[in-house]
């Protein structure tokens, strides 16, 4: 007799669950619907089997076909010996197979650990060891990077890793296409309060942390986001940012689009040339980008010829979009701009589609859910006056209560009553919209005066020659730290004296003026494309 497999509980060691009382509230209020994440695809496939789920080149794959492929892969993975509750590191570029792999794992109750294509040995080894991953799914190569070499070295160092599954030329490993597709193993019953998948923190210090998201919370994350963005089955979502990142995955992203029966397309190269061609070809209506990319796309409309007429909504988030840039995006690309201030830990803030232009261009949105609890506090942890700057603390129906297997860090990163300390400095407007003013730690201490990097960068960007700007503190014998501005410019590099005059005319205090300027061709970026301050400080 075959019995339905259930997950062993090992994967829950080191998981911080929602307290029972909070969980009951979220369930009773309907935020948690009790559905496994894999059912988002199942439900759409039942309702609209023939609608296109995936657009790739000239091919459209239907919901029914993707649904069946996910089941077959789930069966095959179980037949290979993987078990519900196991963790599998997934590191794929933005290829169509991402969708089947993700849903295949979810259907088998196997927990994907979603890493980014730009992660390298230090991160993958750490994440595989921390999650005690038994599997690692990669593509053979991307550009001139060979993931099989990375897998070989990770496998040597992480004893739990038994299966390396490769999309493309598998070499010594297992070809993903050869995972048995005729397995008859029954798919496990999924507990919706259990861990669905793990995201990697975008944290600015130390090694990345694992963020375990439950079926209940992530279904809500994706479906409520789809509602805010008014996604319908007529929408086509382009995964421009790495698909494993929370923003393109579920805000509303790929999962939100699947939940309403829209179509998803992928690009591995987010440059205007490649992304605009994809927009034109697939009649893309929605996509999400980080601010440097939004700027590049806006500028590129001057020279790229592609027809972007289908695009209705451009979501920009992941880092602060300066007001000057925000004002350009909508008119340049002919879209509604939506600012999204989110975090893999949970809380999402969106400007609403019908917010007025000033709100859209000067704020980073307001919380997604009526059940999101947001506090803005001072250094002592007390609520600041309305409208004043402070650190954002939050808890709610889709915000974690602790990182996975990180008890010491959790003691600092969460308050005793369960709020996540975001480290983000914000001001809250009477409408509930938040204005992000920096990171607690992204401050230069110049002879005892605090200079907010974000504030200085915003002023630098207003200079007509400055395309990108980053302010960093450099060690200084006299001052402790001095202010260095790294600039990417169009045309001639302004002199330090010119920049100082410009900033002074904008009313900036003298102690905030840069002590030195550096010119750069490009600023270093993180795995998802945000400006990498850590690397700049070197
Ligand atoms: C998103 O998620 P993460 O986990 O990569 O990074 C989160 C951090 C936030 O704590 C904040 O410091 C920064 O990135 N951030 C923003 C921002 N959006 C994120 N800072 C200023 N303005 C914004 N609009 O980056 C993320 C996750 C889901 C949706 C969107 C972004």
C-alpha cells in the first residue's frame, strides 16, 4: 500500500513560527487562505487550461502544460530519492524552466532555497550548508561563468549535498531533463502553515541570511500584490530582475501573474536592447526594475526604437529612486510608475495606481495590507512624533518572526514582541505613505557630525552632469571619516569646487559637502543590481 508522504520535521529546526495567536488572527481575517503555494498554478490551470502561462520566443506554453510538467517533475524528484521537507538550492538564470522547477519542487513539498545567478562560492556554500541542502539546481553556464565548476566545489565542502541537477550540458552531474518523468509517487499533502520556500536576505552586513516563507504568507504576498497592481489574465509580466528575488517573484511578479492567469516571460539580460525587444515581442504590460535600471531605460528611449506601447506599469524598487529620476520615468517610457519599498523579510509598500503624481514621485508607497503593523521609532525604541524620521519596525501577516537558524542575530534583529527591525530610516506621512531617508548604518560620521548618504546622493543626482552618485565615508586621521562622493557623469566631470557650490546653493550644510570626488565609469552593484556600498567602501 502506498501512503501519502508527509514532511519529516527536520526542516523546521531553527524555524521561527508565527505565534499561534497571531496565526489564528490572520486565518480568521482571511489573510491566510490555507492554500499551498503550488495551488496557485493548479487553480489557474483548472480555470483556464488553454491560456498561455509562459511566453518564450515564438512559443506559448499553456497553463495545463506547465501544470502537468510541474507534477511530473515533482514525481521524478521524489523518485530520485528526494523527500518532502528537504532543501534544494536553486540557482538558475531567468530561463522559462525556472517556472517548472519552482512549481515541481513546491508540489513535492521540497523547499527551494532561491539564490541569485550572481552568487558565488562564498554565498552558495554558506547557504547550502546552513540549509543542509541535499540538492542544487543549476544551469550549465551563463555568459562565461560555469556553474558546474561552482557545484563541484560546493559539493566537496557541503556533505549533505547529494544531487546536482543541471539544465543544459550536465557533465558529471544529473541532467535535469533526465529526472524520471514517469514516477507514480503520490504527491505529499502540504500543510499551508509550513515553510514553502527560502529567500536570501539582501542584508548589507555579513553573510546572507535565510528567510523561510510559509505557503500561507507567500500566497497572500503574491495575491494581495496582484490585486494592488490590478493584474488580470490579460497582463503579461516580464521577469527582468533575477526571478529568485522576492520582487520579481511575488510582488506581484511571477507568482501574482500565475494566480490571475496572466502570462510570464523571462529575459536574462535586462539591458534596454534586450528587455525592450522582449516587451515588444510579448506585448509585456508590467515589469519591475531597480532604480539604476529605471534610469537607464528612461535614457534609452532616446535611441532604442522598440515599441513599448503595451507597457502599462513599471515598478521601481529595491533602493531609493531619487525624485528627479522618478519624475522622468513615467513620461519617458509612457507608463504608470509604481514605487515599491519591500524586503525579503516581508513588508511591502506600494504607491497605488491612482495616487497623484507627487505622491508617486516623492514617496516609496504605503503598506500592502491593512494588517501590516508599522512603527517608526527613535534610537531608544520609542515612537517618534508623526512625520519625524526614525527606524521602521514592522510585523504582519507576511513578515517573518525570525531568520532561519540564526538565534543570536534574531535577538538583535527582532524586538521581544515580534517586530522586525528593518534598519531603514523613514518618515510617515498622514496618508500612511513612507518616505525612505536612508539606512541606519549608511551614515558618515564626519568629526562627530552625521551625514546621511542618501540625502547627499539625492542632492548630487540633481546636478545635470551626474548620472549615478554614491556617498561613502573614508577613514580620516583628523575627522574619523571624511565624505567621498563617487560620481558617474555624462560629459565633463565637475570639479570639487563646482560640486560644493552647487550643493551649497541647494541649501546643504557645510559639514555635509564632499571632501573629495571620484569619477567612475560604473558603480559596483549587488546580485540584484542595487548600488553596492560595501564594495565601494572596499
Ligand atoms: C527588496 O528586498 P531586499 O530584501 O533585497 O532588500 C530590502 C532592503 C530594504 O530594507 C531597504 O533598505 C531597501 O532594500 N529598499 C529600498 C526600497 N526597496 C527596498 N530602499 C529605498 N526605496 C525603496 N523603494 O529590495 C524588495 C523586495 C520586494 C519588493 C521590492 C524590493
